């Protein structure tokens, strides 16, 4: 499996590009910005984008999705509970002092337990509300991989003080959806360095008492 992680935009969102070595068909997760860099990486590996998955509708994760869809024709997967945030893109852009990006309505609702194929491996959507109402994580059990969006970070968890945030919900999501995964599961957060479920279970101050 090809897995490239490209920090994009001013907030260095971790955009993941995952692809099958044989078919060269790729999934792009959270193309928040820097679409030309993403296209360059795709071209370097000779990849065709099959689907675009958004973990939540904050501008730094979804800001480039519409443009990438227009350039590749790939459908966008996003949980419908974050549609209100997508409609607030002008406001979100104002928070960062940037121009509002192009926005596209998602093609597929990334609902809880939706089954996907990513890099020719089975994957499942885990609905993990708390950072936003429609936040999701992507679990690839065979690869022992979790793309956690802004739900879980190395040593921290997603902030809950923005529209759609809820501390009780994110703690419940972490306990009931993520801490049940195997300790060896590698976690790629929405920002910052990779970690593992086991390490976070033992050392993350938000989780040690969960």
C-alpha cells in the first residue's frame, strides 16, 4: 500500500493519500489546501483519484475538496451532519483571514459503519462526534491504521469550543469507538505526529481515566 502524508495549508492539516500498488487507484483524505502539491504527488506515483474523504467540515480539512473533485471527477464522501459547517465556509474563512474556498455538496454520506475500499483494503467509517457533529475516523483493520481527523492527537484530543463541538460527545467517542481498537493501531491525526492507540491509552491525559 502506498501511503503518503502531506501537511497542507497554514494549519498543516495532514492530508493522506492512500493507493493500491497494483491498480494505482487512490483515496485522498482531507485535501484542505495546496491542491497543486497533492496533484504533483499523485502524478509522481501515477495515481488516479477514486474517492475523496473528508473527516470533518472545517476549512483546513475540506477547503480543497471541491477543486480536487472538479479536477479529477472523484466523488466526495463526508458525513451529512457537518453540512451546516460547510454552509459556514465564508465565516470559517474569516476566522483565518483567508478567501473562502470553492465548496461542493458531498456526493456520499460518510455515515457510521459505512464500508469502503481504500488502497484495495477494507475500511470502515467510524462516526466520532465531538470535535464537530459529523466528525468521522477511518479504520483500516488489515493495515492496523486509523485516520483520526481531529478527534485524537498525540497527547491530546480535538478542541470542542467551535460550532458543533461538544466535550462530552468527544470523550464518549474516544472511549466507545477508538479505545476499543487494538493497541497496535497506528493513528494518523489531523495535525501533528503519528501515534498509536496503545500509546494514547497509556499516556494521553484525556484518556488515562477513560
